[in-house]
C-alpha cells in the first residue's frame, strides 16, 4: 500500500487540506519523510514528488517544518478521535479496550506510511508545535488510561500500574506502523484483532468479557 492508496479510503482526512496543490504537496511530504526522514528531505524533493516547482511549495507552506506540523496535527487529531470514541462508547471496560486497540492498530497498519511520520518525527517539530502535539498525545493517553482505570474499578482488569500499562498499550499499537508490510500475511483488520486479544490478556481480562474480539476471529 503506497501513500496514494492510504489516502483514498477517507480514514485520514486529507480532504480538509485545500486547495488541491496544497494537498498534493502534503501527500508528497509524507512520502518523502517516510522514505528519507525529515532532516534528509529537502523542499526540492517534496516539490518534485508533487510535480511542482520548489517555488510553488512556498505559496502554500512557509517552511518544511510547517508541512510536518500540518501532517502531525491531522494524524494526532485522528488518533485522539479513535481513542476518545472508544473510551466514550457503551459497554464494559473490556469491550471498550478491545475497540480502542482494534481501531488504533488498524489505523496504524492501514496508514503505516503516514503513521510513521506522525509518530516518529515529533522531535523535528519547532518547540511551539511540539508542545501542541504533545498536548494531543497526553489526551490520547488519558483516554486509554480512563478505560483501564474503569476496568480496575469494576474488577475486569488486574492492572497494578495504570499509567505504566497505558504507556505499554499505546507503544504496542503505535509500533505497528514501523513494521507493518501490506504484502505480509496479515491484513490491518487481522493485526487489530490480534493486538486487541494480546492487550486484553495483558490486563487480565477473562475471554468471556470480550465477545466482540472472539466473534471476529
């Protein structure tokens, strides 16, 4: 799956980026950052991938860092939407944790090129932009932590360290973007189901408390 395929399903809202030239540059930047890394990528690289002149890039983005910030903001907004939707859903804590992990992993697998840039180029952002993105990451952390805390309170989960387990769950999900291969033997849905099962086992949730996960295997 290349970046063009990743962005056609609507799961990542590139449609909010207008005009078309600005969107093409953003998609080209994702491809270049994922392939070469932010620091090794030049604005000429990005413009060339978009079929535009380097001068045209500056009409839409003042700097290369502004492009990275826009990509990072869109990706982190999507991540937060996925996790907060799961945290606020009806059902048991185990069912909500299953939904959160399944959806979060599926997104990172289906959009692995984009997700690698979103998740692993944080340190390349300017200080004010990095602070903004870190705040979004903390909100994502809080959504998962809330589910885990609910499960502990109801007796569904055996989790002595909720903050540490939250970090472990999110790290496990995010790392999918680093290794996922669209030509591999598992689909994004299958990886999501596998990871949801692993996380439920991690927190000590009995299988009977996660019927959705078992039904989709």
